[in-house]
């Protein structure tokens, strides 16, 4: 059994508290609220877009629209969870954005809407993971993203950069 499986409830889902135990994110920069499905190749998560989120205070003033970069970030956090599910001793690693190969946006997202992030692990090679993802609002495609994630040793990575400010 994968150590991440211990956070799954009887439906195989992981709530926000479990997510916070697995990936190094917290409010206000956590962009997934629940994992609906997680296996070795796929993850499906959701994000409830709330009007009180800080990005809406200044992005398109008077017309709150979720920034595309934060949609990609939400998908990246889901992809991070997927990659962690596939590596041993994942808690000793950091998963970093290495390259966003493409990102396309098809419709806007507003407060009160729910995003569904679906990421698929295409393949992993050494310390690199290739992930493709789609973001949906209900059954409407919001965004398509192709990304490459780097898997690094947490201790050496953080010690290398902790003194640089």
C-alpha cells in the first residue's frame, strides 16, 4: 500500500486536511480542495472558487476573473500529488515546475464556480515527470496544459537556496 493511500476515505477521496499532509501548500496558496480519484496514472481534484480569495481583490477590478496562472497552478498542485503517488519516500522530495510546455484557455472562471482538474502522468524518466492536464467547469473545457515537473531531493534543494535572499 502506498503511504498516500492512508489519507483516502472510504470513497477513495482525500479531503483538504489530507492534501495539506501530502503536498507542501496551505492557505491562501492551496488551489485544490478535494481529491476525487488518484491512481498511478491519473488524478481528479476539485477547487471551489471563492469570492473572498485574494486574487479577486485586484485582478480585473470590478469584474472578478480567476487568473489563468492560478488555474495552471491548481493543475500543477494536482500533478504534484500524482507524481508523489508514484515515487517512494515522496516526503523526502520537492516537486517543482520545470517547464510549462503549453497552456491554452478556452473560457473564464468566476467566483462561485467549481473547477475540476484532471491530470494524467504521461511518463517519468529519472527525476522528470511529463504530465498533461485538462481543467473543466462542469463539462466545459476551461484549459489544457502540458507540463514537465522536476523531482528533487528536498533537503539538498532547500539547503542550497535557503541562505540566498
